[in-house]
């Protein structure tokens, strides 16, 4: 059984392009349809559980199924074998970026990729937002969080606020009947901005704990990771620029496996191989712990009205954060008429014709090379 888990996880780690939704679809095909390891109902139970805990959903699904199939050794090896192929690919690209990233050729490629990445993130935002923002309450939370992010509120505070507000209001409605919602002028509130304006000296230990924190609290898609990376590494610490963050996102899209390996690229860019390995360990370690804890608690988690309501609020807050950061990154990606044209063309190909994102990014790289060579 353990050998089967290792082989399947490696297969997915090397071939699962397209983001979390595509990974989960491939896992369903392999584990439910082909191998009959579990039923559709069991698969959906696990999927629901991964939405109730922080971390990358597709990675946690692999870990969950590996645990069901082969116990504790399966939990460890299944997750590692899914993550390592993507990590190695990203480390290789990070080395090439550091070595060649400032040369004209690399600049041409990234010039065309960045507008495409904005479209890919926007498409994920559209798909996830339709599931996360479903009523007046979640709409207010998403818009309020977006406004508060722009005035300097911390991402963790905003996620906690979104989850807490949703849980309290839904419980109130359940116990006391419908509650009329009004839009409070949240954006008029002010907390001291938690970002710093000056760069902080780089430190490997700090790098590890920042990614450990992100992996411990981040709900939703791997694309929500952008809000945390931007807030911590661009705004507060000054270790990355917007351009470098876009490049990291592009590399995460070009490689198979979990989108969270964007952390590997950031870590290598800042601290070489030790930084890449520490960043990867930091961001994925919480997923193993959360799956190990929640595996026996899934029925209780799914039946809890409080937990479900809190998750609704956290997901809506994540959409607000993701929208705000996408807007900021778009200003770095769209720099002239040609990048605007690439963004429009990518939007048509992705939204209308459902072109695979890997081919779309490759096309953006080719277009950048042709335009600026």
C-alpha cells in the first residue's frame, strides 16, 4: 500500500499542472475512479475537511488519502512525494532566475508572462469568489476587507475579523431570527498600519517562521498566498519588489504540483538553497500537522455550525485580500500598450476558450520574446 501511495504522489507531483482545482480533479480520477481506494462520498468528506483547516487544499487532500490508505507512513511519504518534484523544479528555475534574471532574454520572457499571470489570478478569483461570496454578509465582508487592506490593516487580523464577524452574525441569525445587514463604514476606521517603510535585514530564521506562520493561517486557494507574500515581503520587510513577486508567481504557475512552492522560489531568491529549503519546510509543515489532527475530527468539524460560519467569513475575507493584491500587482505588470494587449488576449483565451494555463504562460513568454528581442 505504501508503495502505491508513493508512486501515485510522485506521478501527481510531476504531472499535476493547472492549480488546486486541477490537482483535486486528477486525484479524484486516480484514487476514486481508477483505483477505487475510496468512494465519492468519502472523497467529498475529505474535501470538506480541507476547507475547514488552513493550508493548500490539494496538498492536504493527497496527505489525507495517503493517511487513509497507508497510515502514518503514508501521511508523511504521500505528502513529501507530492511536494518534492515541484520543489526541485522551482529550485532549478530559481537558480536560473538568479543567474540569468537580469539579462535581456530573461527580461523579454518575464515581460510577456506577467500580464498573463494577472489574468490567471483573476480567473481563479472569479471561480473561487462565486463559491465564497454567496450572500449579503459575505459580500460585505469581502468588500470591507478589501478596503481595510488598502488603508494598512494586517492580513491575519482581517482574516480573523472576517471569520469572527461571520460566525457571530450567523449564530445570531440562527438563534434570534434574521438580522438586517447594513454596510458599516469599515474603510473609515483606522488602525496603525502594521507595514514598515524601511527594509529589514534578511534573516534565515525569520524567513522560516514567516512561512510557518503563513502555512498555519492561510485559508483558501494557493492564490491567496499572494496577499501574505505581498504584505510580509514587499510591504513590511522590503525584501522583495512587486516585480520579483510577480516573477515568483509566474514560476509557481510554470511548474507542476502545489502553488505553494512559490515559497521555494522566494526563499531561494532571498537566501539561496538553504532559504529555498527552509521556506518550503515552513509553509508545508503545518499541513501535515493539521491533517494528522483533523483526520479523526472530520465528522465533528463538518457538523459544527460555528466552524462552518467562520469558514464562510474567512473565505470571503480571503477573496477581498486577493482582489486588493491582484489590483496592486496589475499596476506592475501592465506597463505599456503591448502588455495591455497581452492581458486582453490572455483573458479571452482563458475565460472564453478555457486554454490550459501552462500553455497560456508559455505563450506569454514567447510573445514577450518576440516583442522585445
